[in-house]
C-alpha cells in the first residue's frame, strides 16, 4: 500500500505531462456559435386567415462541447427563438337581450408572441472516421424551454336599442401575459468541416420534442443552423 501511495505522485505527474498532447489531438473543448431558422409545430394557438409568413422565425445558439472520447462528446447549450401566430377570423355573434336584430359582438383579431430561451445538455457521437476533415455528429439529450410572451385580442360590439333610436359601437382590446417552462428531448445531426486547424464550419439540424400540456406551447420545434466551432 505504501509503495502504491509513493508511486501516485509520479503517475499524476505523467498524466499532467501527457494532457497537453491529448487535448491538442482531440480538441478537448469547443465553443460553437450558430444561427439559422426555426419552426414551431403543434401549438393550440394556430394561424387562422393569416399569410403564414410568420411560421419561420430566426434562431441563435451558443454551445460549449467537451470531448470525452475520440468519437463521443458532451455539450451544454443555449438558444433563443420565438413563435408568432395570428388569427383573423372576424367572427361576430348575435347579441341577445333588449336590442334589435342585427346587433353583434365578437373578436376580430388575435395574435400570440412567445420568446423561447432553451437550455440543454447533449451527448453526441461521431459517425465518421476520427481525424478526417469531416465529422458527422448524431446526438440527443435533455433540456428545458423557458417561455414568455403575450396574447392580444381586438374585440368589437355593435348594438342597436329596441326603440331603434340608439346605435352604440364599442371597440376593446385585451392583453394577457403568459409564462411557462417545458422540458424537451432533442434529436440532432451536425455536419462539421475543418476549415482551419482549430476552426470548423458547422451545418446542423435539430428537432425538439416538447413535453407539456400547455395549450399555448408548441409540441415540437425544428431548426436548421449554420455556424462555426472553435476548438481549444
């Protein structure tokens, strides 16, 4: 036992001497910056009567990766995107009571805006031979969406009194804030090309399975990004 304890400092010293070579060969730590487009699918607040140009939204991502093995790496990432929806239904319902027929009320316009801040951890495996100019990482993990936004509605009410002398039109607006957190499971694929000794061009695709029953939340998020990964 004493002999093993005496040899422990020598082993640690040898590992410290070898560590720079291991880090250099494997690019131990990486920082990835990327941007692209995202799509939210399956929300209970759907587009109605709009041109659907709002379906595609921008996305920005920053992530730190750690190479645990030559083909396997772990990551911690943050991304931002948003969801925008509009409802132009113009549905007006008859008003009951002491009014003349033709009196109506209803919601003419509704919109939803939600900002998503996503934080997650991932594990990725390189499907291509190590050391080549190209790498193809398939990954999954777990994360959480932190959502904050608002819904806004424009309403109108037109009523004519039973005597026919009074016609009243009322226009109103209602704004409601929403916040929620939802866990998700990502599935990702990232193609990386080494363009400089420690710089990689990254083309990635990802889909998040969002696990929540919140009616305003999407059931999934798809994204395509392009960026750079810097290795240290």
